[in-house]
C-alpha cells in the first residue's frame, strides 16, 4: 500500500521553477542516522553541494535524528533536487539512509517563507532535543 501511495504522490507532483517548496525526507525505518555527528554534518553540508544547488536554492533546513526538513526555491526539477541531495548523503554516510520518496508542500504566494523557516528550524525545540536553538548545530536559514 505504501508504494501505491508513493506512486500517487509522484504522479501528482509538479516542479515550478522559482517557487518555494518545503520538503520532508525520512530515514529508512525511521533509523536515527543523524544522531551521529559525522552523518548529521554530511546531511547539513549536502544542502549546499554544487550538484544540489543547480536544482534548488536552499533557504533553510534542519537535520533531525531521523528526517530532514528543507525549504528551497526551485531552480530545476523537484524530484531531481531531492534525488541529488539524498544520493550525496547516502554516499557520504556509506549506507542506505533514506526511505523511498519524500513529502513536498508547494508554498502558496501568501505563505511567508520566513514563517515556514522559523517553524522548521524550531523542530529541535519542539522535539525536546535542546532548550535553546543555538545549542543545536544542524540547521541554517538565509535570514541569519
């Protein structure tokens, strides 16, 4: 059933260059790959890799223990941007990290990109990982 749902998501997905998207990608079996510092650093760095930047401009991200949230402006193809990102992380970690597919939310014009960025960056606070976001190293936002 989950593969059918993933197929339905892919069929309905469209890539609109110049538009904002919020992406959520989850690790395979919700494994906590990014509790390990080297893996979390690799996941954070990969948002800014040249191959990823060709497809998407990163506005904000947070790397959580078992998933990532990525706010981007699309330059090319959405699925290709996510594929490149996930492939880089997989290569650097040296293991199959990701669940198939990803969730995307195309931002409507009236949605405030900064509000969405603040929401995703606050994930470690809501999850109880830190009491102060400055104590959590695996996030960034262009508005800093």
